[in-house]
């Protein structure tokens, strides 16, 4: 079970390797060729020293012998020694050429992989349900998208190729050794299953530790991210020391987990090296005894030993690779968690029904996990083209209603229905619904771009520059923010968001309103979006909106009676239930919650103080 | 004002930059020396292994006898065991160095970040900082603990081999030296470019981290606007740039390392030709050449490794530049050494020396402009706020209402002039002294991940559960709690995401109340709270603010009517001040603002009639 899951993790990640498989194949080929040349270079030098310069008889055969004789054999080479030097250089050129191509293709391949992986992560995260974003920590996700991606890059850059190289060398060495002496070869390779078993055991043991360490890194990263975002709370409370203590705890846990991992890995590598050393020793001892007894010749013995050397290197490497793979396995798992989370999906045959119709909420009931019911059997209709206002206590479920309408959350089965023009919005395409519901959030987010780009973000990229700016300016003036924008040094080119000018809460809200206006949606939602705006601006925005909105259905959420009172219908929510509904006059006559809020806001004293 | 100012670096490989990391490695010098010692020891054993093989041939096989075979096997085994022990110890020590240095670097960065001013946070994206704290620091410690040590081994090996070669034949060894200038030229040429490439990579890397941060925190907004694909397009430009830069840098590396290896192969070829000639003319013994060549072959690999390490090293310099750039960023607001000596620093206050704070605040000839440029927003401003005064600040959005509060709380300091608290310039006291006495409630309150209880307790870490509940009750935050299934132990989500803005405002209000500060700042603190709850809070506030100096920033004039002093701000300047009555009599801007609001209310009355 765990095995198949691990495979699934790798599969989720490694499919991004696919687009680069040609580069990989080439990288693999050239790196093996480079290996062959690396193996050959010392042989050429040795041959020159021992046979050409020294007295040893040559042991060449086939093509090499022909070549040797073609250049004049020993005598010919002795008089033209630079031939040998040239041979060394030629082999080196070929070796380095292969190495160069292999490095280039490897980087092409792995950068291509990382690019696709990063893009997939970003695009996928954007499309994950809002619920998912609520459940996961930003810092932790960022750690996965950066640090775990780096680990996977290492995996595909080095380990994948290395595994191939190791297998290649193993097969190469064993196939050379068997014909020479089967018995000794068996002894030599008898160690492989031992090391494989040991590595398997270790892999299991260390994976858990790697996961712990990686998770600790995620927690640490989230802690730093939160501290940075919350700096405006940390400072006024003078909580720097407390923050550092909490950070230290996580930082220490993370580093000590790794230190412990270092102990385990050290032990593992050490024991792996011990196995390899013992293997070489066994072959050396056995070979010596065999040779002394005359079972094999000295020459055979020496060649056999050199092949065993070739064999022991990959065995030794295998240990390192397996510990690295345990690490990348964890990273793959953490990334697969993101990639395998399900994106927001549309139903089959989702439609694009017209949205300039009546909106109806029928028996809508909704609750978040860990909370008592937010909405409790709410039923009402918003006639198309009307202005509809919602008033309600803090946490009474106003925003949730709107989030449901915009399909940020979906209503579960049997929890009622929201429909526009008698079509259930769950049967519509999600993007269609959102495009047609213009929504200004309570705490709007501006991107780190210019104000113009922020406002124009919903416009088609094909819109011409002049047209774009004109539209942006028009929207900004409806939202009463054009003066403020013009007063900035760079005007509409001012960069806002995280890395720019800090806008006041009210300016932010108004930029967000302007941005929403360009959506030109038949349904517009203002979720308490004038809360940070002063009364004067509030009323001029509403006036401008009224003149420019045309036939759109407008839904207003506010605590200010002055903002709501002109609406056609006002809904008063209390603890997730409809308390009252009607026009301003009807509600006043009702003498209910609305009336009492009205009274508070219309405070008698106020008028007196004004001398009226 | 425009885009983020990322420090620009253009030095080549610079030891001065590396020296900045020395203090971080110093505490681990024992481990570092241990690792280096182990590596050298390991190198010695490595040299002996091939000798063991020829020993076996010379002593057992050639004579055809096995006498002394057992001791031979035993000593070989001892060497293997020794090597095993070295690997075990070496990995432990290297990991200890890597992780502890990394830990210390992260800590230093984090601690320093706690002292940097708001002006830094206002202009630096969180993702950028996060990349420096987390990934840059890790790369530095990893490089030094594993890479630098490996490199020392390789260099030691090369030097050792070269000394041996010189002893065998000094002239031939001299020929080997001929490649040094070539290698140097290649190295200088490539390393400069590789360094540049790596800087670019790190720069784009932090942009990518920033983009992830923004993509995640702005996900809700992106969804409502249906601009996921557009965001993705922007992001993919970043990743494409990353790919281009990475491949380009990898290409430089791919050319550099083989060229170095090629140079060393030429040297070997040369030695072979020249040495062979010498042997054939009986100037040099065959054995000498054979040994010489062994060394010459042996150093090719380490030379190539050194080249590789060098590029890794160069790749690490941008990481160091970025981390030390952060560490060297001076906070705009610092306590003087005398103040720290008396009152303690921002982390550990010497509370025994702290004067109790009364809450008199005086702006004395204060002129101020924000550090990121622009005009003066205050000029020669004078204002006395006696302890216990409630000061309300009104004005249009973006008119600069927060400026005064920022100055009073010392989040920014006056460009000229002084702010006196209890008659003393606040720069003569520590920041922690002041901040420990401030309760700040923001319009967009930030809550930390954790429970409601933990969040309220942030105001006073020693508070009991009863005190927490009392504080919550005072500001009606208990109405929020009662809606949550687990009450005070409910998780609020990251940044308080699971609560509505109004609910967050209530919780953060309770947090400030629990802190029991002398100075209260309510910056639109109740803007998203419903009217009935707000009424309850307002009654509570008037009790709370008694005997405390407080600043109220609000739009709804009804909330500020009772303030002792009202400051009317327009275009960043204070244009009127006084109490409600006197301001209305003035018939100035306040009067018109008030009428504006009142007109609407009058309209309501009309509709009612």
C-alpha cells in the first residue's frame, strides 16, 4: 500500500520530466560515453608508459592491435612519442566533449522539468478551492513550492542519471568478470543483495525522519511568514522577544532533526563503505589465495581486481543515492499533496445561463467545520436589476451568503439551492458565475503591480493601451479614487500591493471597486466595501454608482443605515436566519431590529449637538 | 517610489563578503578542524589502498606463498574499519556544522527583522524576505560545511601530489605548472560570468517566492475576478526567465569544467611525451616516470573537482550577499547605546529601570516626511496631549490620519523636532518601554494562527484564562466565541481567516484591552462591527479610555463626538482642531463633514415621515 502510494507521488511529479525526455536520453548517452573515455584515458597513458616506454609486452587484440601496428608498433611510437601524447589529448577531448554535451543537456532537461513543475504548482494552487487555501498555511505551501522543488531538481538532475550510470557500470563490470572467473564473480556480487537489503531497511527507517525534518521546515517557514505579515501586531505589543522564543523553538527543532539525520546517514554511509571495503578485501584475499594455488594467473588476477574496482564504485554510490532518494521521496510526497488536491471542477454539461435574472436563495443552510451553523434555512429572492441590501450582526453570515453566490464555497447536497433565473448556479460553469458576479471583498487584495494594471486586470489583453487607460480612469472616477491616484507621483503607474506605495484602507477599497466595475457584471456585490471610506466619499460613490450601473443587480452589505436605506429591499440577518425583510419604510414600521439600529445611528444627541 | 529596490552587487569573487560569515562559523571551529583533520586522514588511507594491492602481489603471489597473509588481511580490514569510522564521524560533524550554522544565520536574520522599521516592511514583499531567511541561509551553511571542506581536501591532495612530483623530477613538475596561467585565465573569465548568472538566479528566485506568496494570499481575490490564467501568465514569465538564466549559467559551467579538465589532460600528454623521451635517452629512470605519471593522472580528477567546487563557491556568494545585505540593513529607528544600557534593548527590557508611564504626549515643533520620499506632511507642528485625553482624528480616506499615531507610537520618528512622553523626548527611552504601554487596534486586524485564547493572550502573556474571558467580555468579543464550536479553543485560521473582519476586530480589541496599556490607539477599530455591538463597545470604550491617553481614528462622526480633542486632517495636514462644539461653531471643514453626514440622516427622517 505504502509502496503504491510512494509510486503515485513520484508519478505525480515525474510526469513533468516527460517533456524533456529527449534531452535526458542524450544526457544519459553522452554521460556514459564520457564514462567510457574516462575509463580509457588512464589505459592509454599506462600503455604508453608500460609498453611503449617500458618493456612490458602488448596485450592488444583486434582493432586496437591493427591501429597499434598502423602507427608503427612500439618502435614507430618510440620515435614519434608525441603520437601517444596526441592520443591522450584526443581521448581527453572526446571525454570532455561528451561531458560538456551531457552537462548541457542535463541542465536543459532539468530546467525544463523545474519550469513545468513550478508552473503546474502555481496554476494548480490558483485553481484549488478556496476551502483548501483556508486549510493550508501559506508559508508551508511556499516552502513546498521552493525548497521541495529544489530537492526534486536535484533528484532529476543528479540522481536519475546516476541511477542509470550505476546500473550501466554494474552490468558492464559483471559481464566482463563472469567469463574470467565465475566462482570469484559470484563472491564479488554476493554482496550486492546484502547491501540492497540493508539499504532498503535504511530507506524505510530514514524516510520517516526526512518527513519529520521537511515538515519541521514547513512549520518554520510558516512561522517566519506569519511573523513578517503580522509585524504590525508584534511591534505595538512589544512582543519581539516572545516571537523570537517561538521562532527559536521551531528553528532548533528543525536543525536538530537534521543533526540527528546526519548521525543516521553517517552510520549508514559508514556501514555501506564497510561493506564495500570488505567486499574488495574478500575478492583480494580470495584472489591472492587462488593465484598462489595456481588456479588463476597473476595477469587475470590483476585485471579481475580492476574490474572489481569498477564494480565497487557503483555499489558505494548506491548508498548515497538511496539516502538522497529517501529525501526526494518526501519532497515528492509533499508536492504531490498539492498537485493531487482536486481543483475546482465544473459539473458535466455545465451551462452558461444568463445571469441578468432573478437570484433566488432557497432553504440555504451552511456551516463551516468547527462552527455552529452560519446560515440556517435562508430563503429569499433578489429581483433582477434591483438594489438589495443586507444588514446583520458581526458574524451573522452575510459574507458567507455572498461567497456562496460567487461559488467560493459550494453548497453541499441537501443544503438548499441558489439559482439565477431558475438555473442552479451549481449547474453553471464556475468561471461563468464568477465573471458575472462582480464582487468587492471586505478586505480586498491588491497585486504588486501598478494601479492601472490592478484595475485593468479583468480586461482582455487585447484592449489597446489608450482604451485601457480610458476605461481604468472612468472606473476610478466612479469609485471616487481618481483624485487620490492622480496625486501620487507616478499616478496610475504607481506600484501598489506588497512592494509599493501603502494605500490607506479606504483607497484600497476604492481601487478594488474600480477593478470590479470593469468586470461589467450583471450582478455586483459590495461586501462591506465602503467601511473604510468616510461618509462623504461613501455617498458620492453610491451616487456615481447609481448613475453608471445601468441594469445591474446590486447587492450591498453594510452596517451603515445611510448606505442601505435607498435599497429596494433590505434583508436583516440575525444568527444565520432572516429576521426581517422589506423596504426601509416597511422595516421602520416593523419596529424590529432594523428600527433599533436606525435609532442608534440616528442618535438624538447628534442632532442636538448640531444645533438642530 | 516605483519598484522594489533590490541591492545591486557587481563585485567578483570577494573574500570580504565571505569574511562576513566568519563570525557564524567561529563557534564551530572545533568541528570544522575536526572535519578537515578527518578528511586529511581519509586521504592518507586512500593513498594506501592501492599500495596494499601491490603488496599482495609482491609478497604472496610472486613468491607463491601465504606466510603473513592473516596479518595482511587484518591490517587491510583495520584500514577499512578506519575509513568507516571516518565517514561516520565526518558526516556527523559536517551535518552539525551545516545545521547549526544555518540555524544561527536564520536566527540572526529573524532577530534583526524584529528590529527593522515599518518603512522596510512597507516596501519589501514578504516572499523576498522569506527567501533570504530560509533558503539563502541554508545554502551558505551547506556550502561551507560540505563543499569548502571537500575543496580543501582536493587542494591538499593537489599540493601533496605536486610536491611528490617535484621530488621525483623538478623540471618535469615545472612543465605541469605551465597550465596554471591557462587555468587562471579560464577561471577568471568564467567565474565572473557564473557569479553574475547566479546573482540573477537568486534574484529571480526571490521574485518567484514573492509570486507564490502573492498568488496564495491573493487567491480569493483572483477567484472573484477570474484572473487565474492572467496571473499564471505573469508567473510563467518569471519561470521562463529563471529557466533562461539557469540554463545560461549551467552552460558556462558546462564549458568551464571540461576546459579545465582538458588543460590538465594536455599537461599529462606533454609530460608523457617529454618524460618518455627522457627515459628513452636514459636521462630518467623508468620507475620515476611511472610514478610521476601516476601522480599526474591522479591530480586530473581533483583539479576538475576544485573547478567544480569553485563554481559552487561562486554560486554561494550571492546567497551571502543577500543574507548579509539583510543583516546590515539598519533600522530607521534605533535606541541609542545609553538608552539600551539603561532600559534594555527591544527584546529584553530592564524593567526595573522603567519609569511608569503617565501618558502625556507632546509634539514639539515636529516636522515630518515619510522616509520613502515625498513632501513634508507635518511642518513645525505643536500639540500637547495631557494624560487621559481622548484625541480623535478625522478626515477623508488617505488624508494622513495615521501619521500622527505612527509618530506618537514611534513607528516613525520626527524628521525634525521632538515627541515628548511625560515631558521627556521618547528617544531617551527604549522602544520596548513605549510599545509595552500601547494598545493598538487596527482596521484590518491581523490574528496569528492558533486559538482565540492564544490570540487574546498575545496582549498579556501572563494573563489567566479568567482575565482573557473578562477582556473578551468587556468588548463583546465573547459573542464571537459563543458562535464557535470549541469556544476559546477554536482555531482562527491563518491570519484569522476563519473569522469575518468584524469578528477579527472584536478579538483584536480584546487583545488590546488585555494588555492594559496607558496609550490606546483605535484605528477604525470598529468599522466592520455591527451597530448594536458597536454601541455596546462604545459604552465599554468610554470606561476603558478613562484615565488613558487615546487616539481614535474614525469616519463615523458619532463615534468621536465625545472626544476631548478632535483633529481634522486634510491632504496630510491638520487644518482644524478643537472639541466637537467649538469645531461646529467654526463652520469650517469639520462642520461641512458633519453636515454631510447629517444631511443623509435628515433624509432618513424625511423618508420616515
